C-alpha cells in the first residue's frame, strides 16, 4: 500500500493555487517535462540535510529523505512528490513543521494529500478552516519539545533576558556568574529613593528537573540605620522576596499577572513562559518598592499582594520591617499596626522567655520610631 505524499513546487515556476480545488489542474500541467527550478533543487538539498543532521527528529520519520538528492537527480518535472513516512502522527508533524519552514524561505508550495492542506510560501493555509488545526499542531509540538541539558536552558534564558533588560534600561548589570556546578546567575540593580533594588535570575539542576527561579531584594540604608540606632541587629538585606519558591506569593502573582509559573522546567516552551512570569511579577513588585509609600502598601495593606502583608505581620523575625516602613511612610494607621504587631501570630510558638524578649524589643522599637524617626513624606 502506497503512503501519502507531499507535492512540492516552486511558486515562481508553476504558480500559486487560489484554493485546494486548483491543485489537480496544477499537477496535470506539471506532467509536461520541465526540469525543477534551482529553488526547488535547493529545497531538496536542505530537506536531505534536515533528515541527516537534525537529531531531534525520529530517524524513521525522515527515512524517505535520506537519499533525496540522488533520488531526484534526473527528475524532469517541476513538481516533486515526497513520500510521507509510515510513523505515528506526532512524529511526522515534527518533520512537517520543519519542511514547511524551509519551503516558506524558498517560495515553495506544499500540498499534503493526506491532510488535504495547502501550505503557501506566505505562511497562509488553505482551506482557511484548516489553519486552526495547524496552529494547534504547532502548539502541541512546542509544548512537547523537552529540555536535554542545563546548557540548553542557559542558552535559551540568556537570549531571552537580553531582550528583557533592553525593555528595562534603568536597571544596570550587577553580576553574572556560572559556578563549577553550572549554576547560572545574573543580577541587575537600580538605585531608588530608599536604597538599591536587586533582581536576579538563577538556573540550576534541582533534583531531576531544571530550575529557573528569580528573586528580589532591597538594601535600604535608611531602614538599616534605624535598626541599628534602635538597638536591633542590622539585617544583611532589608527585604528578600522569592518569585518562585514562595508558593503562596507565587499563586497570588500568577493570578495578578495572568502568567504561568513553573517550579521545575522539563519542556523548552516553559522557559519563555517562566521568563514572562518573572518579568511581569518581578517588575510589578519592584515598581511599588521604588519609594517608601509603595513599600508601605505592600507590607501593610492587602490591596496589592495579601501574602506579603500577611507574612511580614506573622513572623516575629520580620515584624520590625513593616513597622519601620509604616513610620517612614507616615501611615495614618501606624499606632494600630504597632498594636497588632505586638502580638503577631508566630508569637505563640515561642517560649515564655522568648515572648517577653520579643515584646521588649518591639516596645523599644515603637518608642524609638515615635520619638526619633521623622516620616519621609
């Protein structure tokens, strides 16, 4: 039993059909001897090269094209019939997508007599109602292209972040490093009225998956000096936010941005989606963190990201930050926030001695803020 064929010809030599109903007449016209054009010969050479060297394609799916140049060397007609391999549909679709790409570059028309589709060099699909099917097929192939190694992930991310930073020229490159374990990190920074913002993207092998994560941190001398002067230990970083590993925050940011986020990367298409999420989520937060009032909104209200307020008000290790920020931002609810943070939810988990120590430190900080710190606005 013969397999289906792809009929290919040079649009400049044989013309463009207006619809699938024109194909029989064009093929009949092509029965007159007229050697293939140079463009069609070039197409055949590139298709054979694809079959020989593209290791992402299944060998059985490209087998009919491994000797294509020799097989068509004495071909005397302007149309070449390419046999479609007898393989599962998904395997041949991967080959067909590559064939169509080459054809568009060389002004070659393709008629698929199995799927009854015309692929025109312009990218147009005939009949038009089959275009949706083809778009769906391409999406399927894109989603199923797996990532092979960490170098492939790094290469893809590097190409995407180049465009990302061009869209945010006010951020300067701070650091780019790859360690002995091939963990890749790039970090950018921006100076603001309250300190320096940092945003980083990190790639590593996490268990059996590749991880593309991101985080934000702020270093604010104003806030850190208040910690020091009030008797608290000076923090290494004023605020640290994980866009991927903080599950509660990630879920809220996905809803806010409408993007997808992945804790692990297994497919190539996920990388671009992850970078889109990182850009949308990261720069949404960074915009608020540019001044003290925006930071106050993030840490002391539920109008933007509820989880950031909840977390900063929950742990006895972090309640100092929203309190200082509320004072600097001249938050009218400062006294209420101070009262609320005197007994955060995490306090009950401490021993009686640690609870007393926390409340003493808290009261000392509140008194210092009232007596010695003037709002910035």
